[in-house]
């Protein structure tokens, strides 16, 4: 990993785009200094019992049948890690990661859209908030200083939507440095509350992206996304993992750059494993593992000031369904990763898999409210005040306690 | 008179897919009549009349899968690389399906009809994110959606849910009743004697609720429509047996079939109503009741209002559409008429942000052009977050501004507008073009910017990126 692009390089690019310097973020010191937070939402309902298989639980193999994992990477007497996650395993073993084996949002409808809304809005119920909890975190932090945030992907996810401005970036695009159109459009959009801010942020991020990518010497960064290079299905999967790793590395580059985002939100798709789940899940998890490895390597020394939270909208049924997969469930696992985490065991409790312990007789029961974990992270890592966490960031959540001592 | 000009512009740009040169003038005589004339019993236009059917495409894909087994025996050769072969297949056929549909969008003189159709295709999403579905999406739209868009909702519902594409997309084809004869056969070992091979048997062993859930949650009642988990499971049990012919079904390969030995026996109770013992008839009866349910009218009419008029549609508009739906027994032509006649649908402010597809189609329409092939469509749509035929989930493409007006999305549109304008402007007068294409919706600020542009191409790019062109 080469050094991050200098402020001079970024300003040079910005001048070429006709941007005034004030559009770029100033060093966001004050409130959170160099500390960083990354959220990774695994969409589709990630099967927690496959992510962190409770291999030591006496009911695990009986319940899971053909879907029970026999070659899990070992963590402790009860839990293992899916074998597709060697890099994450290494982090956990080094005390830079912890698992949360039975966690859920307050929503019980088992609908992707409701549950993702509740996960990302931070509300107690669906339609409870039209902005994301991470966006409201930016507002809470803004009292102490400016904090930059970035979502990765072509559309803006709910978690970062809201009144506080956030940038977005989609890999694989560049704009010509000498174009006039950006400046002309900024004029045209002066009274447009949607297009104006969106364009401004988009241009600022593009500038950083170009600078960050020109600072990376690895030629694979320049490979066109999505081109197939041979090698059959394994080749495609390897390519996917390479792309994930390089995405992690590029994002890390942005976050280390002066004025770069300190908060980032990503999502990964493809976890809704209703049929023939073992192979599909292994493939998606390998992508997650590569992404994390790319992030950790790319962040370099900043990894020690970073926390990554990997979460999903709900888990899946404890028993397999009729098609080699699982259906929508309730509790799943979450992961906390980062160089600055305090060492510790599992976060939350393990309710077990006895029939009486299952939620509605079919799903792993939750032992922790997702908001409690997130409050603990926001408080310890970013210094968000309890008052804000209980009222504005997570509305009507005074009864949900923050998990203490995470960082 | 100015009001008539504005209404003509609204008719073409909000209800339609954007104005082709001269189109606003055509609508000026009777803007509402211009739209009402596009409603017809026969349904939508077909992008590719006489194209391959879904059955043919599914059979083709199964053949490729068979060949793949053979290829594994002779690895190394380029020809035999199964993934390359699949990509060739998907590239050419899916590309043609998508391009012809996009061309229809850019050339049609009845673009309200086409927008109405795209709404229903999205409502009953079948996505190419599943590899085996990619070549079936085009035929699915042509066979299951387009003929029914101005018919009865129940007919559209049945056609969509029982089409092989939907049965494969939402895993219904492999769903088997836990107490069905098939499962009993498997357990007794008799299945092998019947000729069912072990892997096939292992796949067909139990109930899959995916389609049942999405029908209730996304296609009919809606998530608040008043159904329970038990309703989902009972509905799923009723639908067992609905499947798609496989290799062993010979000339039924790729066709919708009913496997009675996979059907869960017994009566079913869904939403408090008992459905007696039956085969396929159980599904038909339940779908009929779902179509007639008041929650369905409310849920779907809200979506229609949201798609055409505003992210948060006025309650009075939804009520009008519901009234037309309920009083006509779900006649979608009546609902479309109610939409056209609703005063709320004619407010002057452009409130809906165009999706990437809508934006690109309207750009081609504005210059009277057509997309040449997939290469001018797919990479850009991918970059803007709307991969062809590939909504990320059964919910389909989102319909709200916030989903599409992201910073990265806007920059992608800007970059594309620039290169599109360079290629497309030719000798046209951009000021005249802007007047023709936006009519009374062209704002003075945009008109001035266009007039002051340094080049024709820059002027056209400004028009395409103007607030009034980015919305409708």
C-alpha cells in the first residue's frame, strides 16, 4: 500500500474540475480525530448459524442436518467461524474481532424490506423514521466538528440518507478533468435542493477517487470491473474476491486521505439463501472476507483506530427447508472487527437451540437488540453522547442499553 | 391557452416516457384524450413479436447445463469453458431482449401505454440476477405481463405468478408438500424404483415459502394488508405442485406443469377462508380472492399513484384509483382512465425523479434516436445502478427520488449526458429542441443556459441534465 494522496494532489485535481477548495472537507479533527467507523450490511438475511456456527452446541447438528458445518475455523468451545473467512478468523484470534451470535433488530415481520428499513433507519418500528441512524449520527457529531461520510454504491442507502450531507462513490467511473459541464450545472442547480447538493458531493468524491486511485500502484485496480478473464466458475469467484479485496483497499485509501471520509457504509448482496445454500453462502462470505482483508491492509496503521460492524436484517430458520436452504428467521450473528477493539468473548448471550429456546419454535432467539450494539459502538468509538443515542439517533430507545466497553 | 400548452407537456413528459420532437404539439389538441386513446384491451405493444418463448429459452438453458457436464470431461478448451459458453448465450439473447424493449421505449408513439406496462413488469418483478432466469425475463414480460396490462388485475396476477419464469425465480418450481406422495415415495425408497435419481430426489424434498410470501407482501395485499405467517405457509402448501417441466418431462421441458404427486394434500385455510381439497384449483381460487381483497386495491393503487405522480401520493388520488378499481372489479383500463382524469395527476411541478432507464430512454426520444445495441445501454445503466433486467430483489426497482439521486448517480448521468450529446446533437438547434421536447415545462433559467452554451453539444447536455428533464 503506497502513501495516501497528498492534499496538494487532491487540490490539483479539484482545480482541473473547476471546483473551489471550500467544497472539499477540511480536516475533520475536533470531534473524532482519526477514528473511523465502517458499516457493512449483508442484505438478504445472512444465516448467522452458518456465519458463526455453534459447533459446540448439543442441538446444532440435529437441527441443521445436511446444513451443519463440519470444518468450521475454531474460535472457542462453543463457536466456530465459517471456513470461508480465514482473514476474519485471523483478526478475531488476534483480539481484533468479536462475534455477536444472537442479535436482531426489533422488527419481527421477517420481510426483507421492513427489516432492512428498521436496521438502517434505527427506528423501533417500520416507517418510524425516513432517515438513517448513521445520518443522524453525523448530525449529532456535527456539534463538535465536521465529520465526512461516504456510501459505496450507485444508489444512496437508507442508513446514510437524511438531512446531513453525505457523499457516495461507485467504483469504476471517472470524469474528464477539463469538463465545463460541472461548473455550468452547479449554476443551473443553485435552487434545486436535490440535484445541487448531490452534484457537489459527487464531484468532490470523484476528485478524491481519482487522486486515491492514482496513488495506488497495483495494476489490478485499473482492470475494468466485470470483465471475465477465464477459469470457469472458480475463476469468476476468484475474480469476485479480487474485486472485493480491491474495493476494500480503495475505500481504505479514501479514508486515509486528508479530508477523506471517516464514516463509510457499504452493503453486500446475495445472502437470501432459500435454496442450496452451502455453496452460495461460502461464495458470498469469501467476498466479505476479501473485502475485510483489503480494508485492513489498506488502512495500515489506521486500522487500530477503525471499527467495522458487519450486520444483516434478520437471520434464518434453525432447520433447513425443503430445498437445501433456509427461510427467513429472526436472530442472526453480527461481527465487530478492528484494531482498536478491546479483547473479549462473545457479545450478548447464547440462548441455545433447544426446541423451547427457539423463537416461535423455528428461529434462533435474539439475546441482544441491534441498537444496543450500535449504541455501544457509536459511544465508544465516536463519542456520541448517550442523550443523543437514546432520543435522536435511535428514537424511543431509552430502554435499550448500550453494550459497554467495546473499544 | 398557456394552460393547454402546459397540459400537453405534462401529458407527454409525466405520463409518457419523454417527448419525441413534435409530440407535445400532437397532444395539444386534447391532452387527456391523447392519453386515453393509448388504453386498449389488447394490452401493450410487443418489443419482439415472434420471439422465442420462455419454454424454448428454458429448454435451451437446460441443454447448456447438460453440455456443461460433458465439458467437464474435456477441460481446457476455450469452446468447452462452460462459463464462457453461458456468457455468450446470455449476452446475445438477453441483450437482444433488452435492446428491443429499449428501442420500443424510444420509438413508440404511445409511451403512456409503455410506461404503464413497465410499471406492471416492475410490480411483478422477475430478475435476471439468477443466472438461469436471464434469458427468460424478456419472454416473461411479453407473455405474462404485456397482454394483460389493461385487462383484469386477476388475469394479470395469475399469468405472472404461474409463469415458469416466476416459478423458477422464487423457487416455487422445487417446492414440495411435506405430506405429499412424492415425499412419501422418497422416504420409502420407492422413488428410486420409480426412476427418480438421487440428486433430483434430494432437491425435491420440502416446502418453499418464497413465492407465497412475495405474492402476499409485494404483489397483492402488501406488508400491512392483514396476513399472518400461517397464511404464508398455508398458501405455500396450496401452491405445491406448481412447477416447470424438467429434462425428464421431455416435450414439457420448460413448460408450466402441475406435479400432483408433489402437491400437499388436504384443505387449506388462507385469510380465514377454507379452500377445499383440490389440485391446481386451490391456487387459482386463492389468487382470485387475493385479487378481490380490498387491501390489494389499496396497496396497488398507492403504488400506481406513487409511480406516476409523487413519492408521497395525495390520499385523494389513491382514493380515486381505488374507487375505479373496486367499482370495476379490478379492471386496469378503468384504473388507467381514472389516473388520466385525476386532477392531482396534472400538477405543474415536476415531482418524480427519473430512474436511469427512464432518463436514457427520454434522452433518445428527445433527439428522435434509437439505441444501436446493448453496448450503448448496459455499461451506463450498470454504472447508474440499474443493471438491465436485474432489480436486486423481488421488490423491483425503487420508485423514490432518494434512491436514484445519489451523488454518484448524478455524476454518472452527467458523464453520460456529455458523451451522448456529443454523438447525438448533429446539426440540430438545441434551443429549438429544448422547446419542442420540454414545451411549457422549460424554465427560463435552463433556456438561458442552453442559449449561452459554448457548443451545440454542451447545450444538449445542459438540457438533459436540467432539473426539469431529470424529473417528469
